[in-house]
């Protein structure tokens, strides 16, 4: 939870450094959506942005989730039989991500209308207020929190 420190243009530069083949217009659009949606819910947009980078491989995807799903955090993606949730547009996908992250980070209720179909499954709300708490909860990977921290440190570097 909280406010971010990194301006949008620096996030774009960071992203493009990691994936120079990405569509810069899409990257800029998504970063703006992350900032807007995070502000509504009080989620740190830097953390949400970094999580999107990790989850999508900097928009390369390549796993169960595909770009057309507008799912930027792997919501519902748990194996070949369950590729993940599909959202009608980028904003809804970003909003679902922010709402799911808030469910982990804070016991406070949502401000916006619920679009995250998995929000109800996070119990108790606020069980992982720090990124390290997402390891073994958001993702099975025990190094998940450390991977997020390394990316965040690089962004802040």
C-alpha cells in the first residue's frame, strides 16, 4: 500500500530496457492505467507495475496467460487446465490486478466496483502487507518475494 516514487517516464525507460521489442504505446498506456487504478485503491503503483513485469515477462508472456487475455498478473492461472481469467480490456485487467494486490496488502474494503473474480478467495484480507509475504501465497515460488524486491530495487536504483 502507499504511493509510488517513480514517475511514469522512468517506468517506461525501465521497461523498454528490459524488453526493447515491446510496443511502447502499450507500455505507456499500461503504466498510466496502473498509476490511475493504484491511486483509487491506495496500492503502491511501483509494486503493482513490478509485479506485472515479473508475471508477464515484461509483456512477453509465454506461459499459460496470453496477451489477448488482458491478465497482467496471472490471476487464476494455476495449470494447463486453468489458463487464467480473461478480462474484456486492459483497464479491467489492471483493475483486477490492483484489487487482488490490495486484498493481500490491506484489510480495507475496495473503493471501486469489484472486477477481480478471485478477490473473495484471499483470506484474511491484508495477510501479506509486504512483498515478501506474496511468496507461497500469491505464487508457489518461495523466491517470489525476493524476485519482486530485486526488480523493485533495480527500478529504484
